[in-house]
C-alpha cells in the first residue's frame, strides 16, 4: 500500500497531468507516438495531446481515418515492430470496434508465440458522462478487459496517478487499457514536475477509517470521498480505497482494510453485473471463507443503458449522498433512511455540453 | 439548377420549400434555445445540410425506410417525423420520441419509416442492408435509404455493407452526405483520394454525384433510383456535396478553430438551398408557408416546455422487450 504525499507542491489538472506524461515520455523515447481521431485537432483531446505534433513532429501525433478496428491492428503491428504507440479514443464506447484486435491479437501475442513478440501499446479510453451523452457515449467497459489475460487495465483518479500511471503504461511491455473519465479532467492536484512511474497493482488508501471500507473506481472515487465526509459528520469513519490498477488488482490492500472494518462497499463507475465489483467481492469472500464474515455490498450504474434526460440520468449514477446512505445502513443496520443533504457534484453541475 | 421538368410544378415547390424552411427554422430555434440549457442533449445540427434529406425523402413513399446518423434532425423531419415529439425529446421530456431516453442523437419515428439513429459512426449502414433484406424476403418493394457522413466511409463496415447489398441486389440507396469534414479533420487528412463513387462502382452499383446539395436534382435522381430499385435493380450510391454551417456538435460557430475558412463557408451560404427554392415561389406563397411553419414550430416548442419529465420508474423500463 502506498500513500499520497502530502507535501505542498505544484497543482495541475488531470488533463494537464496526462499531457505532461506523454510529452515527457516522447521526449526521452523516440519509439513513443500518439495517434487517434482528433488528437492533433484544434481541441487536442481536451488538451491532453494539444501540441504534441508541434513539439515532436506531425508523424508522432497524428489524426486517423475513422477506422478503429484497423487502427488498433496498426498499433499492434507497430508495437511488434518495436514502437510504443498510444492509441487515443474520445469515448470508451468506440473500443467495442477494437475488441477483436485487442482481445484476439494484442492480448494473446506474447503467450501464443511463447514470448517471441511483445505488444507495448497504450489504449487511452475516455468515459463520458453528463449533458445527455446517452446510451452510446457514456459506457465504462473496463471489466470486459479485466476478463482477458494478457491485458492490463488501469483507471487512475488523481492527477498524480494520471501522470504516473500513463508513464508506467507507456513503459510497460504489454497492452494497457488506460481508463480516463471526462469528469476527472478538471480536477486539480499535486503533481511532481519530474518524471515518475506509478507501479501497477498497488491500491491507494485515500482516507483512513475503521467503520467501513469503501472501494471506488474512477470518477466514483471522487464521489466516495465526498460520501466519506458526509459520514464523518455523523460519526461514521470510512476508509476509502482507490484500486488505481484493476488488472493487476491489489486485493491485499482491500482485504486488509476489510479485515479491519468488517464491512466492504464497492462503488464501480460501471454496471455491477460481472464487473470489477463482482471480481473484488469474489476475491474477498474467497479469502475470508470460514474465517470471517465480511459484510459486502455493491453499487454501480443502474442495470440499464444510460438515458439522456437529466432526471433519469441522475438516478442512473451512484452519487455522494446515495453512497453515504448505503454505507450508513451497512454500519448502523438496514433501512436507516438517512440521506445527507448536499448539492450535486460540482464537476457535473458545471459541465456544459455539447460534449 | 436541374433539367427543370418540375421547376414549374407549384405544388411540388411548395412542398419542398415547406420541408426545407421547416427544418431550417427548427434548427435556428434550437440554436436560440440551447444557451438556456433546456436542451441538455449533444445536438449535431443539420443546419446547412437540410436539402440532402429533403431532396431524397420527398421522392420516397411513407412506407419507405430511412436510416440516418446522430446528425439527423433533417432526415427525421423530412421523412415526416413528428415535430412535437422531436422537440420534447430534445428537452428530455416524457412526450419525446423516445420518452427522453434518446435525446438528439437517437431520433426515431417508426410511423413514418424513420428508424432510430446511432451515434456510433457507420453503424446504421448494415442495419439498412438488413432491413432491405427482410423486406425483400417478404416480397415487399420497400426502398431503404441510409444517410451517412463522409467519415463513415472510412469504417470497414461501410465496405462490408456495400458488398453484401450489391451481392444480394438489395434495394438500398446509400446517400453519402459529403460535408468534407469529420469533426475538424478535412478529407485530405483521411483519404488518399476522395473517390467515393469509384469505390462504390467497384461493387457494381450505379453512382451519382449531386453538387451543391441541389434539392431538385436529388429529388429527380431519387425518384429514378427508387423506381429501379423497386424493380429489383439492386443498390445505388449517391454522393451529395453539402456543408454544415455550425460547429460539429452544438449551436455555435466554429471559425475560430481555423480548420476551415470563412470564405469556404460563405460560398456555401451563398448557394443556400432553402433560399434558392424559396425564391422560386412568389412572395405570397412563401410568406404563407413561413407563417404556417412558424406557428407549428412555436407550438412544438411550447409543447416541449409543457411536457413533464419522465417518472423515475421509467429508468428501468424498456431494457428488454415484453
Ligand atoms: C465509431 C466512432 N468513432 C468515432 C466517433 C466520434 N465521432 C463522432 S462524429 C465523428 C465524425 C464523423 O464525420 P462524418 O461521418 O463525416 O459525419 P458528419 O459529422 O460530418 O455529419 C466522429 C469521429 C464515433 N461517434 N463513432
Ligand atoms: Mg462529414
């Protein structure tokens, strides 16, 4: 388990942290290049790739035709040839067009050829939310990739981890699905100026507490931290864990915390069925069987496609208040009917469309 | 403009102008209302591209079928989609075309053959082919039109769909709305040559180029193609040159992004099909259409305002079909 440094330092946004990670790796490693729809356009992927083509040349940050399937194969081919491509997708939903290449080729190549080739690609995928993104622009499909041996899946939440994980992903010799969230881009945090890698397979305990363990994924970490402060006000001390990397998964940190609190609530930024939350519960239950009864609950997207209309969209997602209420029930006993007051998350309130 | 066979057909011209002007006014009203945040839906505006949908759809029967993209306000309205249900959908209201679940990107009106649209580029193409296959299997002479952008032709599924449609001689009219940009990327950065009709021709289908989004030329071409397809002639391919006037998504102007020039856009605005067709009518006829459209548009907006939001329990409805 590692802890986030508390020393004062430079604060930058999540988006800028991603930019800095790529730029610094491109600087030291000529085999790193970026491509994907819109990476060199005037909006530069929300600023995360903004001027890489100016700084490093148009052949190292380039736009592509709308051909996700083939472009994924192109990334894999280039990786086999010794390059380190970063393929960027405006929405996670578009990765469904890449599935065949990622699952049948990228994930299998090292094993199938007994280590003769490696596929060091990074697939950046942005989860969308809010302003009516709707059914096809809001999906979070990380668990589909967690299912597949040979792929790594990371979902950093803080600007610090965004930078460190992206650097680690670029240096990794395997295909890495790098999960971002549109609502995290504006979040600011302390990010060292120097280059550093955040190792995969190590969770972060963002807040300590003895009453309940809340494990949250991606943007839900932000909501879980807000939930934890609601809970503090009523004397419930939640421990909040961000797995950071989903595959490999640092189950030990989660197990240790669950052993301490006896209660585990997992809040995924995705559906729960066959998801990251199901995997975490299974591993925890397998660990404690016959030795300890841990109370477990899961929260995630409602089991429906995401609707566009705001009132239904609000119900679709867990939020700080519903997370706090669920945790409170787990600690105090079912059906307490306690729901803290509080505004909607500011990054969601402030987000204005169209995209 | 065109051979002029219909240039003097006042009834037809009135119909075309009504459809064009109606879409234009709806789009302008969305642009006006968008900043109030009442429409919390990413809206890909058809403004500037109205004539593509109008020229094609005016040549279709009500029972013919249209598949389109996220940029489909024009196709929806041109095919006869209910305006009130569209505005309510954009407002996320319960009287919307999909009860607020779809927003601007997924408009549907089955009663007029406007099939639901998809926001994943290229994905409607094979659906149109499959629909045509089904209609043919049941002995119907339905024509299926699929509108798609110049970006969609880069997806593998475009070629796979064209190949299969041609192989099975299915009555699909492929209509490429060539506005020459995919978001901010010009054609030159995406294809070695923009020879889309040549590509279609390799699948042995007849192709046509329609310049300037020419409504009358498109109408005539569609009528002829539909007749051939109903007679078993197999798929055809249109490339229609057009231009969106606004940013890729949303109500704003985007010249500040410098991916296209003001001169380029102004040249398109100067040959605005809505104005050109309007100018073929006398002032009285045009004025009357404008008044009627205005009344309908304002009534549709009032309808959307007044409609309630869907009830909470609707979140869980329609995941599966009973
Ligand atoms: C498969 C897929 N890839 C990427 C996107 C993101 N995207 C949405 S619209 C668009 C451009 C499409 O351009 P074009 O087909 O020319 O249609 P236009 O917007 O010009 O009408 C892109 C890249 C998407 N929606 N789906
Ligand atoms: Mg286009």
